[in-house]
C-alpha cells in the first residue's frame, strides 16, 4: 500500500495523525479559544408560546389574572372592575398591533370582571337572607 508521501498527484493532504500521548507534556493552555458562531437574529421566533401566554400583551394577561382572582370572596369587589378595565385595554392593544396576542385572555378578563361583582353581591345577599 503506498504511503501519502509516495503519491504523485498534487492534492492537499492532511497532516499525519500524531499520537496524543506521544509527548510527556501536553500544553493546551496557550491555545486560542475557538471562534463563536454569531447569534441568529430573531425574526418573530417564539410565536407559539406567545399565543398560549400573551407575554407581549401585559394588560390582557393582567386582566385574566385579576378576573380569576376576583372569584375569591371580598377581593372580587376590587379585582373585578380592574379586570374589566385591563381587558378592554388589552383588546385595544391587540387591535393596534396584530403581532401582540392575548385576545382570549382579554375577553376572559372582561367576562370575569363583569361577573365578579354581581356574583358576590348575590352570594352575600343569599347568605344574609338565610340567617
């Protein structure tokens, strides 16, 4: 079998493989670090997560949470109207910028904000009427 040095063609050759442990000392400390690849520019990545949790539409998300936590007794008198207002703001923000998701959270916040206060008024009335 011919060796690489014996060939007559002009193709570039890889250097001969050296045994890693041939030398007693291996000094890699002064070797430069490999170059890092530049980060890819984001062009709307993460859209799937933004449709589930509208982190770009803070008012819609806050309206949803205020509406849900407004189902807690007494707290609903404060959080219900806040959920209603933030839900409307979230819908307006979605209308102005279609890339911002959160329509479902804003609508849920509006509905829960409308339901919270009358729900607790009716429940307190029924509680006081039975006593």
